């Protein structure tokens, strides 16, 4: 009685492993793993300004210098 669940779990795990294998083969055939170096280097470079550059937030200006302390006269 306790081992009846194996009749469900073993085929389910085999189907899941088969789907994972098919997805892996698909990724290899479509060239997902062809270039492993460029994405790691591409992160280091800035993107060229595109048509949506005007929508990007402006860089914040340097903080203004603090005003000199006010001298109190009594």
C-alpha cells in the first residue's frame, strides 16, 4: 500500500527528465551555448545612446557645498 505512490512518481520523474533533456538539446541546436565569453565582457561596456536616451533619468548633480555658518551677533 505504501509503495503505490511509486507507480505515479517514477513515470512523472522520467517525463520531467525527458522534457529537461529535450530542452537542453533544443538549446544546443539553436546556439545558446556558442559564445560563452562575450556576455561576461559585454557587461563592462556602456550601451550606446539610443532613441530612448531622452527618457533616461538625468544623472544627479554633485551635492551643493554647504552654506557657511551664520555668525550670530548679540
